[in-house]
C-alpha cells in the first residue's frame, strides 16, 4: 500500500510540476514518471536533512513537488532545455 501511495502522490506532483515549470514539459506520461521519481528524491532529501516523514498529505505532496522540480531542473540541464513533444 505504501508504494501505491507514493505512485499516486508522484502523479499529482508530476502534474503540479508540469504546471509550475515554464516550458513545454515532457508530456503527460513523462511528467507522471518525473513526479514519481521526484517524490522519491524529495522524500530522501527531506529525511537526510533531518525532517520527519510525518506531516500528512499536504506535506507529502509538497515534498514530492520539491523533488520533481529538482529533477526537472536537472533533466533540463542535461538535455540543455530540449523538449520533445510527440
């Protein structure tokens, strides 16, 4: 059930990140994947900084969005801002 929760939160975070970040985005499916991976990155980052993992749904979504934004910035640095739309 824990993994399903992070997938749902990641999908929400990917959608929010797609709306926050300027540019064309990566498409609906890739935004969801970035959100899921970003949720994992955000959770790891917050735990390594000493913040507890208990804060409710809003805290979880905010952490996931933070991770997804960081991942999106890193992806844009690696791809030099190129976005492929299908």
